[in-house]
């Protein structure tokens, strides 16, 4: 089968690789219907995360169940399913509390940019639709697998809700979908921080009421000016750099909440600044599984259209071009069809 492997900096290849097989009785094998390139795939692609051996790429997926292990009882062959990038049992105490990405049995799902994918802990990880979905909602269901789920977690962690002003740092797909999430949660005002006209336009479509183009201290000053000098009640940080974390903290009012969902790279928070900011911080790999049933429901009822973040669609065999387009920021997010 075809699969995408990263060999080193800017060296991604689509090759003939062995088709995955059941390894544990709790596994399922999916025929991948759609996958995509994640902003976090760009860290190793750009050589910022070292790649020591060819690495199967992709952790966002929707597919049809081909085969299940003997211990799988809830998921059946033939079902259309959406899953998260962390497999979870969905039964332990951590899962029960809604933090499935830190399940005591959590294991990463990888190699989704391929024709077939092995998903561990299938019963806990996968959510099936009642019937095969219409083709036009597949990009949105794929978005639920990670970017929407992550943006949603960021907005939930930031306690976005009625009467709240929410600021979003980062205009990648996760930041844009955090804007959509904040709107769905009833936020009164949503400030998207973005310097790119095409992304500002999508942010407005997703519900942003204000755009702040400035970054860093200037961005913080602009958000404070828009909020009577106080800062936003809720801030979502969706980048993962030192500058974006400090920008997010600076935009949050005392007593406010920041959800940070950008994977941190070299972030060192100054203790004193953190202490006197006096804000609530919650971040981490999004427990997408917590939100999947609700998000899939909203998508299937056509109440939200998060699939709009896919501004490029290519056959799996052209995954190299998908990486290039995202690396050069020519596209917001690239969808791959096996
Ligand atoms: Zn668990």
C-alpha cells in the first residue's frame, strides 16, 4: 500500500510500505478515506524536531473499519469512523474525567497518511457514524479528528462562553477553529490575532468580531485597548512558541483563563511574570475523544463547517506537494485522499 514517510529535513516520500495488520486483540484496521497534514508535522519536516529513522506520518484520519481484533465489541467492520491522535481506553479514571489524551493506556496513533491504518484500543478511540456520511461532510469530520477537537479544547480550557471576550493567538487551522468553537460556546466578542488577509477572512466567517494584526507587545496593547484596558476573559494560544505564549498571557485579564494547545517548542515561562499575571492556565494535547460525539453531531446536522480550513486537496501520492504548500504557508491545511 502507499504510505507517507519522513526521512529527514524537507525529505518526505510516498512509498510502497507494508499494510498494517492486527497486533493486539483491541486493534482495528481502517481503510483511510481521508487524512491530512498537521501544523505539528511541520516541526519535524522543517528539521526542528530531529528525524533519526524514516517516520510514518499522519495522525488525523477518517475511515471505514476493515477488520477488528477479537476483543473489539463496539466497533464493527464496515462502519465509518472518526478517531483521535491518541488512542485511549475511554474507561479509566483519567478518561472518565474527560482527559482521554492522558489515558493511563494512551498510545499515539501514527501513519495515517496512508491507505490503511492500525488503530489501537479501537472501542475507546473510535466513534462511528450511524450511516455512511455524505461526501461533502468528510472534510469536516476529518477536521474533528484533530484541528477542530484541539481548537475546541483550547476554547473550553479558556472557558469561552456567553458574555465573554475571547482572544485567539495564532491563525493556523487550530486557531481558526478555536474562533469557531468560541462562537459555538456563545462568546460575545471574539478577537482573532492574524496578519494574513485570507486567514482573517476565514476567521470572520467562523465568527470573529475583531481582528488584531499586531503581534507581541503591540498585539497585547491592541487587545487591552479593545477590552477597556483589562484584557480578554478567555485566550486561546494555538502556536507553541515563547512569543505566542507570552502574547497569550499578556492578553489575558487577571482572573481570566488561557487554554494553550500549540505544542510548545523551547517555551520557558518567567515565574515572576506568570505569578503576577494571576490567570488560570490549562493546556496539553487535546482530549479530542471527549468532544468527538458532540462535534460529529454538529457536523452531520450541518451546523458547523470546519472543513473550510482545507484549502488544498490532493491525492495521497502527491503528499510531498501538500507538505510544501503548508511549509510555504500557501495553504491553511492540506487534505489527502488515498
Ligand atoms: Zn483511559
